[in-house]
């Protein structure tokens, strides 16, 4: 469980840090060639690259989640028992409601 939380934390931090770093780098001319761009072009490029960086982090997080072994995750037995009981209870109440509705239709 700690590994999942750690991956989520890292991805969340990268989603905040990468676009801010890109915007900062363009505004302070830290990237080569950004000095030659007009302010309008620098704003467009920095915004575009910031959005792309966030999407890359999301794709990376999805890939990490897909590679995680699925056999490690087993539901809690108490939760399963409670869920089965609530489903069987709701189907029983639906049958009772259905029979009373059919009687009302006949009348």
C-alpha cells in the first residue's frame, strides 16, 4: 500500500513542479533559444509545453498503474460478506415490492 501512495505522491508533485518549472524557465530565459522569441511566442510555447508535460506525467502514472500486479490486491473478506448480504437483501425486498405492485395492478 505504501508503494501506491508513494507513486501517487511522486506523480502529484511532478504534475505541479513540471509546468511551473517550464513556465519559470521561459519567463527567465533559461532555455536555449527562448531569448530570441517574442513575448507572445514565449507565452504560447511555455503554456503548450506545460500542458504537454502534465499529460506526460499522467500517461506515466497510468503506465505505472497498469504494470502493477493485480494478484496483490484482494478485497477485504468482511467487506465482501457485507456486500453480498446487502445485495441479497435488496433482491429480496425487490421481489416483495414487485409482488405488491402486481397485486395493485390486478385490483
